[in-house]
């Protein structure tokens, strides 16, 4: 059966061509030898839109769809990995490859207000505010137990873990800090661990944890 006249048109400039013609006489485009998938798609595009950009549009649209699907799959995988890392009980051990010098933050001190003898009619200056609590660092080569408040994947950056640790400080927990699990042999690598307290044994850590919804872990 002969092809309809509407299908025998150049895919680039829509100029009609004869049966058996290999190249368009108007623009020089190589003409399809038989009505394949690309030719049928191009014909449908022309019938609906009145113009056709060329056969290159189909590989470009396919590449765009593949990129979108890959992005969705990657986002779902990262979300599942992040949710599985919350509130885990871990035993950690300081590794030889992560001997980063650290020091324990000093305990914040409070300054009691004092009353100074001043001449009549004058006001004593207000006492200085107490120093703000700071994040603690795990002591170098220290083996012990701690309370794990949260584990944040390193792919999400350290800022999120630091923010959670500061929030714990504002709630009255101390000492609180952030350590990189890659530097401790008993921790699963790939996380920033928000810890609370530095204890010598598990029983002491369990008593300090009380009824909080978090886990204890050994750090070594």
C-alpha cells in the first residue's frame, strides 16, 4: 500500500517528496527510507503543532527523562539513609588514623552579683554576664561511654549536627559536642555524632540517660 501524501514530507522543512526519493530537494535532508518510529513521531508532531524541529528532539527528550528519574531515585535514597541513622546505640573506639588534638571545654562559671559601696546618688555597674556554654570535644585517645543524641550523615554537612548540639546546650545538657564517626573504630563511619556526656563505664552513662529517648554507646 502506498504511503499517504501527508506522510511523504521532509521531517525538517515539510516539503513533499516522491516515493523512492533519498534526499529533500528543498533543504537537502536525508529522507527516511521507510516509516519508522521516528518518522511516525515526526509526522504526528507536524500534524498537531504545524512544525517540526528535527529528529534530534527525541534523543534530547529521552536524556531529559533519564536525568529526572535518576534525580528522584537519588533523593529517595538519601532520605532513607538519613532516617535510618537517628538515635542508635554505638560503641566507639578512638582510631589511630584520626588523632586530632582536642581538649575538654571548661565548665561554665557563674558570677554572683556583688554590692559595692558607692557614694550616695550613684548606681553600681551591673555584673558581667556569665560566659556562654561552648561545645565539648572528645578527649584525645579517651576510651569511655557517651549518650548519642543524634547521628547526621556527613553528606548533609557538619552544620546540622552542630545546630542540634547547640540546641541541647540551650536545654541545659552539658557537656555536649560533635565527633566524626570515621575517627573511632567502634562507630559506623559516615556520620557526625551528637554526643552528651563523657563517662567511664556503661552503668554511669545509663544512669545519666534516665528516661531520655536516646541511646548510650562506648567511645574508643
